[in-house]
C-alpha cells in the first residue's frame, strides 16, 4: 500500500512513500515553472509502476496549482512522450 504523492517543498521534491521505500522527484521552482531535475525509485520497487504514479501525482499537483513543468529528467521527458494529452503542462 502507498500513500498519495506529496510535495515536500522544504526539500524541493515530490515523494511517494511505499512499504518498500520512498520514490522521489526533485525539482527547482522557477516562478510558475517546476523544473524536474531527477527521479529516483529504490531498486527493489522498480518495474512496479511506482515512478509512473509519482510523475502522475506531481503533474496533477502542478495542474491544480496552475504551474508548468520543464522536464530535465529523462524519465519525465519519456512520460510526456508516452502521454501527449499532458503536454499542455510543458513550459515553453
């Protein structure tokens, strides 16, 4: 079982806590843009869709807050390639 994705703004990262560890996506806030710099899923949790849920949660939060996203992390870039319906969140 896992908890919802949460923004840990103090550490500038989104977190998805699971029984096996915490998946994170680090960011830098630049005005109304979240620059996603890195994602990490503990090795034991890889291949279970954890990173995808983490990215979906951070994108939902960005949308709710009226923020854009600039992905520098290759995983998040690939996520946008797989989900063109979410590209409206991309920063110019």
